[in-house]
C-alpha cells in the first residue's frame, strides 16, 4: 500500500514538472519565433505560406461536412418554399381559370351585342417597348427621351404608357429615338372622365408632381379617391386609359396624383391606337 502511494506521488510530481517544462518551452519557442521574425522576415513569410498550404487541404476536408449539412438544410428550406409556392400557384391558376371563363363569356356576349348594334369595330392597337435614356424634367418643361423612333414605327401623337397608366405622348420622333411630353407638363391637356359618375373635365399639368382638373360641372363633381381615366374626346386618347386619382379637393381646386411615378420609370410602351383625331393632329404640329 505504501509503495503504490509513493508511486502515485512520484507520478504527480513528474506530471507537474512536465507541465511547467512545457509551459516554459512554449514561452521559449514564442520568443524564439519573435526573434527569428525580426531577424529574417522572408524566412518567416515562407514558413507561414508553407503552413497555410499544408493546412488548407485539411481545413477543406474538415469544412466539407459542415457544407454538406448547410446544403441539406437549404434544400429542405427550398423544398418547403417550393411546396408553399406550388399551393399558391394552384390557387392563382384556379382563379385565373374562373376569370378566363368569365372573359370568354363576356367576349361572346360583347360580340353578339356589337353585331346587333352594327357597331364599327375599333382598330387594333400595336405597341413598341422602349427604354428611357434621359429625363428632361425642369421648371419650364417636362419630357423624356426613349430609345425608339420611326424605324420602330413610333409616330408623333402616339400614346406612351407603363403598366400603371398613361405617362405622356410622343411629340418628336427621330429615326432611333423620340421625345415624350409628360402629362405633368404645363402644355399637356387631356380630356378625362372623373369618378363613377363619369364627369367630364380637362386634365392639365403644371410642371409639378400632380395634375389639376379644369372645367368640371360643379364644385362637388369630384371627391378624394375618384379615379381619373381618359374620355376619348377629340380622339387623341382612347377611352378608359387610367391616369390617376383625385387626392385633394379644396376651394374648387381638384388635384390629381398620377399613377405613374416618373422617377421610377425605366421602360415605357408606345401604343398606336390608330387614332387620327383633332388633338392628335395638334400633337403632331407641336
């Protein structure tokens, strides 16, 4: 018993000495590396590069399991997102099919009504998509330059739109570019219908961010929230094109905020509705 106790005591003493020696050795190695680094930086840099080259494959192998786990988790998340997206697409597809049946029924009914009324069919519209390359907005005129001209079928007086609504009309058409007069320009005049009652008015620009309604029948002819669309009068614009919404009514002044935010427009659609009305001719002359 005494012998085993003595052996354990000696082992503990030896372990303590080894720990102290290892600690002192590490300190010595550290100082040695510092001195070598000061004396020969090229050697240290080469050693660092060699160690990095040697350790990089090991780190790559060690990182593969973590990458595999991360990819596995991402795949699971993507599958869950795909399932949710598929469910939403199924619902949207069902709704679209319902609207398609409604549209087909209305188209058939509209065709039969037109036949009964002997209505003259409206000309088919054609459009060209172009990119906005310059905004000529200023205190005295507001227009943009687009990358489509007469070579692409663009003509003076044609309507320019975005997905939100009317933004202006073509006033100059070159071979490969055109100038578009914005609806906010002070020279812009558009016959419109206001609200569900369809009150007729003239929408004018003032070189600002909003538009104004003129020649309304009464001070109560428009209220906030009324939608403003083209009336088709003068045959410069076809009826029903969205323009904006009444946002302010005060002392007989009606302000309209356009649907199209000019600063965010990158692409426009130049539409040829086949109109040759009086206002379109005036647009050609300007």
